[in-house]
């Protein structure tokens, strides 16, 4: 749904068709492109944004429908995006050139069931919440170094059971995990 936040009260002004079971949505800093992870399809929908006009611009296939594509997130420069896949335990890298989004075929291994994610405001690291198996014995967060090519997981830290929400503080000094 496209919501006009300037309307009083805010209202839905359009509905865009994404893929099966749309989940994590991200908009680039420029406000011109959105990515939608389609959990039951193994794809990411690409949406073009021009003011209040949002249009479907295609899909990028990441993996098979059972991969559990969960969240897609842009780096601050808008040239790369990461995609978590909680059913097959990978984090995929997308390349972005204007409104062309391409799967790079780079898949990183993190912990069990990577799900939530955040990228620092400087774009130097990403953190991923690995929700594990629900028993509390494999629940971690992974730290991804985005300054190296290709990006890679550089640390994994044990946290409380079933971490879903994860956020890096604006100054990049703290990570909160729920």
C-alpha cells in the first residue's frame, strides 16, 4: 500500500502488486526505489518511486520459493542491497545501478535463519539477527563488513532467544536486539 503521509489523516492512495507473501520493505535514501522481499516466492520486487507515484518495475529472483526471502535493505549509497533468507540460511547481495537491480550470485553464510537486518548510517557494517531454531541454542547476530569486496561476515555473537528486531544506533556505536 502507498500511504500519503501529508493527507490529514494519512490515507492509502494506491495498492501495488508485489510477490507472494511480501515481507521486509526498504526505500533507498534518494526516495526513488523500493525493494520488497517476497517470502513465498524467492524474489525481491523492485518499485520505482516518483513523488507520490509508485510503480512496479519488475522482480529479481534470488532463490527458490522455499528460501524464505525475508528482508531487503539498501546500503546508504544505494548501490548495493542485502537480502536475508531465513529458510536456507543465506544473505544475498544485490547490485543496483539506477533502477536496475541485479542478483550478484554472492551469498554469505551467517547463523541459523537470518531474518532482521540493519545497515549503519555510514554503510560500513550490517548486522543480521539470526533467529535460530527457537530453542535458544543457536540464536545469534552476525556482523557483515561492507567495506570489503565482496562483503563478508566478520563476527557472530550469541544473543537471547529468537532475535528478530535489530537496529544500529545513528552514531554506529550500539546495536539493539529484541
